[in-house]
C-alpha cells in the first residue's frame, strides 16, 4: 500500500520504505498526516523504530526493560517512546551519557545509527 502521509511524495528514494514501515506498524508519523521524511531523527524516535521493527516485524517478545529513573532527563522521554527507550537501553542499544542523561530529544548521529544497526544485526 502507498504511504498515507501527505508529505511523502511518490517516486522519492524513501517512498517505498516509508510505505512498507507504515504498513507493518513500524512507522506512525509525527502527526496523523505528516511523516517529515526530510527531518532529523531523534534518539527516542530511533528507539521506537527499532523496537517496532523487532516486535512487529521480527515478532520477538520484548520482555526486557531498563529502569530509566537513574537518568536525569528520563522525564523528557515522550510517552509514546518510553517502552521503546527502556527496551533499547536494556538491550544495550542505548547508553546514557557521562553527565547522567539519555538525551532522548537529541538528533541521532550517523555514528550512533551505525552502532544501533550493528548491535541490532548481531542480536536479532
């Protein structure tokens, strides 16, 4: 099925991937009608994509969950992402920073994404 997001144009390099991810429940967009395909991805969004990929596509149970209360900015994690961030932390996909934060709203760097994908490939 084609993506239902108004800002996902036909024929772009990401069009089919977003449609696939939406169809499987991996991608839900930042609103009901907007995906923001050209936008930066935050750490909590990346955790959510990976969590949904593992649980919805690979059908792996997500039994593990980390206690995030030790992080100074745990209250900054969006409600939709809390389970995913806790899971990603328990699976060592995410680590806290030396200052005791998770920085869930910060942009994911290419290096961080490469690490996430490597760990995901090795463990799932």
